[in-house]
C-alpha cells in the first residue's frame, strides 16, 4: 500500500501544474481606447511616457507617474455591467473613477485636441483585445467649459453601435456628430456583452479652429517606447503604478500602427508649436513595462487583431497541456499497475 500511495502522490504532483496551465490558458481580457478622435491617454502615450511634450501630459505624469500611459488601453471598470453613472462620480469621468488615471481628469483648456466637424464621421476604436459589445458616444453640450470638472450632466449621447466591424485591429463605425463650435469633448463607453467589464475614454476636439483664443494642439504621432533598462525584468509585466481596485484582470502588451500628422482617422489637425516628430512612427507596445534606466527602443511584435500579444495562443497552450496531462496519466497508470503487482507478489510470499 505504501508503494501505491507514493505513486498516487507523484501522479498528483506531476499533473497539478499542467491542470493550472490548462485552466489559465484563456484569451486575454478586452483592452482598447478611442484613436479617432484620439483619447487623452493615448495622446500622452504617443508623446512618450518618459518625456511628454504637452503641459497637460507632463502634469498627468507628475500626478500619477508613467504607468498609466503604458497602460493606455485599460481605463476600465471590471464590474461595470452598464452601471456607468452609478459607479463613476462627476469630475472623474475620464479616469473612470480610478486613482491610477486621476491625471486624465485635469480640468484645463490646453489638452492636445483634434479638429472635428459636425456631420457624419468615421470613428476608430483601437482594440488590443477585441470582444463582443457595444459603444456609446457622448459629446459635451454647448456652453461646455473645459476648465471645470466634467460631469455627466455636461454630456449628451449622440449614437450607439453594437459589434461594429474590426478592421486592422480597430473597431470602425460611422456616427453623425452634432453641430458644435469651439472646444468640446467626446466621451466613449465600450461595454462588453460577454463580461461586465467596460472601458472609457475622453477625447478633446475643436470645432472650427481654436477655441477661446487657445491653440489647437495636434495629438503627437506615435512615438517609440523606451526599452526597459538593465535593471528591468525580461519576462512578464512589471507594474510601477497603482492598478486600482477595479482593474480585475491581467496586463497585456500590444503594438499598433497609428496615423501621421493628418490625425488618426485622416481628418485635419492643426499642429502645435515646437512639437517634435519622431523619425519612427511605429506605435509602441501598450502596457509595456515602465523602463528602468536609460531610454532606448522597445522590442515590438506583430499585431494580433484577435488577441492581445501577451495573451498567447490559448488553443496551442491548451493542446500542449492536454497532451502532457494525457502522457502523465498513462505513465501514472503504468506505475500504479506495477506497484499493485509488487504488492500482490509480496503478499503471496
């Protein structure tokens, strides 16, 4: 019996890790952000988390560090389930009420902004991990003052869409933009239908040129992310910021292609003053680890429109786990049979 127990223990210890691998071999959670018109968090990420160009983005980093920008695609609430107004208080709409992204709630009129016109517009929402769900877009009402905290009562909905087509890693859909003048804000809610999780964005826009005597600043083109320095870990994502109580899911890495000085969706934008244009316009990885040490060039991978880069190949991982488990099961059965035979022989002797 001692041999039998030993064999069973060995089998359990050998199979357990594979079962854990199989249980966790599932697709990554949804992530994304509006890219046309580009969101605040994506704009600041494109400027470069370590050395943002605009005052608003520099102050965002001063408030919350660089990690919110590396995690530009996860301004989310894991348990929203449509309760957006209930969970997100006035004044914290752009951060979704999460302390980690508090810098996005700065009430100021100098956020980099994209020009926008009334009428039909093609919106693009970058989905680094696509999932089924619906989008609702809001625009601030006439009389909106960007220097005051954004409230739900400042917004009016101007369109919804369910399961729009995915093109080159982005959801693409057309909506009719209401007539506005001056500086305004587009607020988006992406509510997943396969999960209670929802994502939120704020995009600053200007109708008809500069508003209130301010300068319309074009969001920066995608910049090359710094490479983790010698002290950074090579495997996994190192979070150097507070994830907040609502994150509720694992980190992911993704890479995207973004537009040039004409704006993310091809609409006209007015360049800001003294802005630098990086030579490499390939967007860096979302959720890249905050660098430790000198700046360099991020190691990038291929876009996967169906799964975040760090999500892995769930089907392949599951197959390997099942194959390994089957092999161990067969070996364990052989071991148990041999142990039984030895025990029987001992009893006969």
